[in-house]
C-alpha cells in the first residue's frame, strides 16, 4: 500500500511539475508578445528627504498592462523574465523609458530629482549594459548623475570578482549606484567597502516592525550608522506609518520611500506630487 501511494505521489508530482513548466512556457510566450506590443509601463515611487520633506528621487517600477488581465505586477513576471533571459530586452526597455522620462522631466523643471532603475543580476552580467547606458545618456542628453542603478545585495555579491569591476565601470560613467534590499543578502562588510556605491536601501522587511521588534529597530539603526561611516546615502524602503518615519528620523536616516508618502504613481501624476513636495512640509 505504501508503495502504491508512493507511486501516486510520484505521478502527482510529475503532473504538478508539468503544469508548472507549461505555465512558465505560457508566461514566456506572453512576455515575448508583450515586449513586441509594448505593453509595459513604468510607475514612479517618490523618495523623500526626511529633514526637508522634499522629493529628491523616484524609483521606476515596471508594470505590465495586459489587455485582458489588467495590471500585472513584477512579482508575477520578473522571475520568469530572469530565467528565460527576456530580462535583457525588458531591462533595456525599462532603461530606455526611464532615460526618456528623465530628459522630458528635466525640461519641465524636475532636474534635481534622480530616477532609480532596478538592474537584475543577468543584466549586470551582460556586456551590452555598458554600451547601452552610454548610448542612452548620449541620445537623451541626460546628466549621468540623474540615473541611479539599483542592484540587490545578492546580485552584487554573486561572484564579486566579476561584479565589482563591472560596478566600478558603471560608476565611472557618473551614474549613481545603490544596493537594493540591503540586509537580506549575505554581503560581508569587507566587500561592501570595495563596492563603488552611492547609497544603501534598507529592505522594507526591517522597517515593517521597527516599532515593535527591537531586533529590527537595532538593524535599522546599525544600517543608518554604517551608511554614515561609509559616507553613503541611505533610503529606508516600505515606510508606511508616521511612527516608522519618526524612528528613522531620530536615528538620522536621510530619506524614505513608501506608502506613507505615496504608492508608485503613473507618469502623469508625478508633476502634481512634486509640486506639493517642494516646500519644507515635514520639517518641524
Ligand atoms: P524593489 O526594487 O525592492 O521595489 C520596492 C517594492 O516595494 C515595489 O514593489 C514597491 O511598490 C513596494 N513598496 C513600496 N513602498 C511600499 C510600502 O510602503 N509597503 C509595501 N508593502 N510595499 C511597498 P513592486 O513594484 O511590486 O516591485 C517588486 C520588485 O520587482 C522590486 O522590488 C524589484 O525587485 C522588481 N522590479 C520592479 N521593477 C523592475 C524592473 O524594471 N527591473 C527589474 N529587474 N526588477 C524590477
Ligand atoms: Mg528597487
Ligand atoms: Mg527593495
């Protein structure tokens, strides 16, 4: 009996696996079509300087506006895009769109607000990234410092002998470089010192329970101190409440991003948000 149920289990697993593989294949095909039909769009989440309340940056976050499914969020497709290498053309589209937008907004007076773009591990490994960035900076005539590339801690630390020189090459072009989801990977402090960074982004999992979990509060405080000692900027991600913001402010955190200030916004809503966040509304 054990044997037959074992067999059934095996059959069950293979069917489930086949289903998953089919789903992935489908997703891959849908993604290919979406690239051709240009169904992607970028939303922008404001980053606020805590001391002044000013909007100092935005993170570009990709969305897939599918004609039937509606808005699809990155957790549903970035993994498949990475596994199938479609992240290369998708990432190229994202960078191009972000640079076009930087140039357009700069002409409209938004010229002090940097745009951050997420770069996946595969993109960081692709040779084409360097010439693409040169080409986009030249075509859209943007100041390289207006563009920030976000690389997760795990992507930066995966094969550091290869990624460190690549990150240096990018940094030498004048673009800003941030470590995303900081604290969730396994970076050793000695590598962190070697990376040519401009900012750290504290992962939102540490911010979430900052008021109730002393360990999370300590991790945030230590990361803020670490960034200061290393001379790096710092953004706290996932700030949802005033109490979280106040704790971060008291610890000396520079800037914050999260639903407390704004969800990621479509392009058309950014100018209005910016207009409301030019004054020192949070300074007390
Ligand atoms: P991420 O880079 O860490 O981006 C932050 C995510 O947290 C975004 O989710 C954002 O909407 C969400 N978020 C912001 N504030 C809050 C908050 O206060 N509370 C909560 N609960 N969430 C908040 P989103 O847009 O779904 O993106 C998820 C992830 O997908 C991103 O995490 C990033 O790793 C990836 N991603 C997004 N766009 C791109 C892209 O263009 N290229 C690549 N390679 N990855 C991308
Ligand atoms: Mg990010
Ligand atoms: Mg993040």
